[in-house]
C-alpha cells in the first residue's frame, strides 16, 4: 500500500458502494467503505422492490442499458456462488388497453437491441394460460427478471471486502477529502472517534447525499455537480394470497417504471412504487393514496378485493431530473469529467442501480485505470 493507510476508500455502504468496494478488492486492493448510518444498506438499498431487472427499457449504448444487462448476469452468478436467495420468476409487461399495444413493440425492439435474452410476445390467450387472474390485451415476457434477497447480497459483499483485508465501517460520516501533493487523498471521517487517514483512490457512492459529499471534496469543480431531485415512491401490501407468480409491469410512466406487482421471497404480494417528487426525506406512507393504487391495479387485476391493500413502506430515489423532464443516464464521473486523478463520483444511481451494482463496480475500477 506504499505510504497510504488504504489503497481505496469508498463513501457509502449501500449496494452500489459495497459493489464498488468488492470490485476494487477483487483487484488486490485493501478497501475501506465508510457508512454514515449504524448499519449497511439502510438508505436507498433498503427501500426498493428487490427486483432483478432484465434491461428492457434503457436507450441502447447508455450506461443503464449496458450495466443493467451485465450486472444482472453477474448478479445471478454471485447469488448462486454465495447461496443468496432469489426467484427468477420472470416478468410480464402488459398492455391493459389496445392503445398500449404499440408501446410493447417499442419495448421489445429496445430489449432486443440491448441483448436481453429470451424476450417474447404473448397473446391474450397465452397470458391467460400463464396468469389466469391477469387481464390485458397483449404482453411481453422477460424470463430473466426476478426478485432476490438484497440484504443478504450486501452482507456477502461486505464479507468479501473484509476477507480481502478491507473494512466496512458504520456510524462513520465522510466529512471531507483533500488531494495530496504527490497523489492520493487525505480523508476526514467523523463519528464517535473522528479521524483522518490517507488513500490512493477515492470513490463516492452515497446515494441521496452524493451531491453533498462531492461538495466536501477540496478542489472539486462545483459546476460538474448535478442538481438533485428526490423521487418518492410508496408501496402497498396485499392481504391474502398473491395472485400472480410473475412480476407484472404496465408500460413505464414518465420518469420511472411505474407501479408494478411483485411476489416477494416470503410469498406476499406488494404493489409499488408510484412516483412523487418531494423536497424532504419523508418516508411516511399516506393511507389515502390507496385509492389511486386500487384504480391503477384494477386495470390489470380487476379481481383486487376492496380493503385488501395496506400501507407498507416508502423509498426515495436520487433523481437527476425533475417533473416533466426526460430521465437521464447514470452519472459515473472519473477524472475525464472533473479533472481530479484517483477519484470517481457517482450521481443519480437509482433504478436499475441495484441490478447493475456489480457492473457499476467494474465500471468504476475501469475509470480508475484498474
């Protein structure tokens, strides 16, 4: 490690930060991952759908398209090798009215261009044979989509980092970094025992606080820090038997994939998230939103009983676009963007960030010349 305390420091111990730490540790680096919270993965990574995405929707050539497909393939292999629970249940993208059928054509073309395996078109009769309670005009099937134990995944990443001689340190907020004259970084960490240490490489992947963390890096060009928008999504849980074995997705809404159905690993049905832009990190779920959920879900499941939905949880995603604006790509900024050697900053890592996380870790290593 030459004269550095660590080869690399990663800020943020969510799924993406841990995957970055894992990608660096696989290259023989000793890595420290700093987490402001008391446990790993309690931010964005703890408040999502735990869906493994196929990679259908994203513009060909974008980071989201490339890293989602690469990350999904790597994620299933990682789950197999680390005995992490998952259900490759498949996903149906449904056109609930005739006017949406054309959108399925566009999604299928995009998925094919993105090299998503196994995509197929299904007629109304074929859908009914697979999911008798599902109502739609036509559908696409994505057999590579699924759900998994995201917390078990993060624990396995932590274990790999620590087995390679690194450390994942919780309750340790990042308070700033300064470039060293000969290369590398001096990093200031707070918490019960504030400390300063050095590293050769620095990666910031703190989710919702990505912009604030970048602003605490001495000399970082503020003009390259994108604005942050908070996209809140709430979930409702179904009382009673889950109606479908597969994920059910209507066509995407502007700015997000929209309210969908999943059967979690415990066998319960969950619907969400919707999308509401908010100004504060408020994770409450308004029971009054249930009315909108009933109306939306009954487009593809008319049999949803009255009173069957109960408020569950909410998540907030770090979006780089506001209401009515087009959804941009991931921002993975290396020295070619901000001009600072040995630094990669991540912004706007929302869906499909969890699915893409292992590939993001590889991309970050490549941006660092590893």
